[in-house]
């Protein structure tokens, strides 16, 4: 399973929006979207 699918799986499992997850990780909603769509990967 690709990292983007894992991020989306756990985000939706925990009933978080991209905005909410971004706020918790101190990144933008667009960054979360990029991760979930495998356009970029987290660097932490």
C-alpha cells in the first residue's frame, strides 16, 4: 500500500478532514492532499 493511501485510510478512520489533520501536523490542507494523491511525500 502506498503512503498516500495509508495516510487517507487512517485520516478517514479517525474521522478527520484534511484541514483537521493538517492543523495537527502544522501543514496545509493542500499538503495533506498532495500526500494522499502521491504527488509528494512527508519529509518527517
